[in-house]
C-alpha cells in the first residue's frame, strides 16, 4: 500500500468514526433526558433514526414510540409514508412481533384442514370469544388451508371449563367446530385428562398475545382480531409468497 492509499484509508476510517459519534451521543442524550424527567418510563431497548430528520424511534419490547433528538418530547402514533402509501410504524411493529411459525408446538393445537391444506395458519382462540366464532365461520369459505387452533381461555367465566371439555372430547376438533359454528354445547369431560392449556397460556404470554382471535401466518405475520374472509385470503397469498 503506497502512502497516498494509506492516507486515504485513514481518512475513510476517521470519517467513519466521526459519523458514529453523533448518533451515539444523540442516543445517550435521549436516554439520559427521558430517564431523568420520566423515572417511571419503561426501559428503552433501542434508539434508532427514522426517515424523518430529527425524529428517533424508541423501541420498548415490540412497542414503538418516537422522540426528538433531545428527548424533550415523546410521541405516540403512526408514521405514514405518503409516497409509498405505507404505514411505517405498523410495518416496524409487525416485524418486531413476528413469530417463527416453525417454532410453534403444533402438538398442543387442534387441527383441521380444507382442500389440500397446503397453506397453514395458527389461531389463538377462546371458546367464549364471539369474534372467534365469527372468524371460525368465515374460515369455512377458505380453500386449501390447514388451521392449528391453540386454546387459550382468557375471557374468564367458564372459558377454562369449556376449553378442557373441548380438548378432552374424543374428537376435539369436531366438538370445537360444532360449538363455535353451530353452538352445540361440548360434552362434559369425565375422568382425568391432561391438556396443553397451561402451556398454551404460557406461550401466549411469551409472545404477548392478549386478544382472541390472534392469527399467525406462516411468514410470521400476526394479526389480532377477526379477519374477514377476503382479507384473510389476501394475507394467505402474501404469506405463501414469502415462504
């Protein structure tokens, strides 16, 4: 390496170092000021720049807030890219909250399929959830899908009892669908029966799933709440394209 090349390399390294310093200093300032002024503010896991000059993202687990470069203001809301017509905040949250579908313990779920079952989804549901019942009915319109349902009785009342009765039935999937679609009361469980319900609840807490239904697609995308058949089909197509 000649002297000119070496000097150029040193300049490049110096420039790189200086480019990092302001960002690091800015992050430190934001963290310091927010911590000092808002002692009960949740722990900030990550501070990063946004596409908007002077605006920084504050990542708290899978939640996203924003701050100016001094930590003088904390902002809650969505950033919309009007040119691309994309909700950048929601896209970021979706990425942070994505679940590895292949890591799900499918043995703890009830399963049914329509058509060739080539497209897969997981659903976290409560047997007393009205939106879950509507979603279950809408699913009957979807072709070539396999549905894995994780029972999570989180709505109180007799949800835990119903979940146990459904899982312990001789044909749990049939009993589940008859209850959700037709309103046929699940038969009472007789005798000892081991269920995965405690594991399912622990799994839902791990992934911060606190509403039913919550749908997990094969690409890891999660959608809280009932999804209409048309929107569900679009998401299935998008998910399959990413696999």
